[in-house]
């Protein structure tokens, strides 16, 4: 069976963020780190070389393949911040409509700058995603275990 490429690592989150360029993306990354840590009550952990995640989420695809990924997370990439939040989230579209300048892909939420969005709406998305993927909830199928 194929193993997941994105796994929890022992890489230092602070050292990773210190290397992020440009400086505004680094500062936005630190702000998101603080926000997610406060909302989740969990310590951040690196998942793979570039994702900062909080908690763990087990999933099982309809094919039978299963694995574990961060419950929620983000990556401060050069062009934009990428958020990994729960898909299938009730009320997601209504929240995204209020968020501000963003894009969504197959499984991600993309934001160029935190200044372009409503941070209270982002916080609501984070909190609801975290609750939706609560550890005591059963693993969801492929459709609902993916990210926004």
C-alpha cells in the first residue's frame, strides 16, 4: 500500500517560519500560527516540509486507503497562504462569501494577505473546521475527509 508523503515531522516550526520570504508572508504566517494555536489549544507541528498543522485527523477513502493528516493546518507559501480546513463543513459557503479576497482549489483555501480578509470569519472557519474534525468523531469518507 502507498504511504502518505505528508507526515508529521520533528522539524522546528519557528525555524521554518523564520525562513519564509517575503517578510509580509512570514508575519502573516506567525499571525495564523498564533490564531490556530489559540483556537485549537494545541501545539503546532510540521507536516512534511512546509505544512504547519494542529492535531491529527484519521481518514479512510472509499477505496479502503486510510491515513492520518493534521486536523487543520496552513502553509505560508511564497505567493499566498494556503489553508487546510475541513471540507463538507456546514455553512462553509456562507462563511467564504464573507471572508474577503480568496480563492479555493480542489482542497485548499488560498489567501494572498491577511489584510485582504476578515480575520473574524477566518477564525470562525478554523474553529468550525476543528470541531467538524473532532478526534472523537468517526473518520469520514473520502468526500468529507478532504479539506476546503
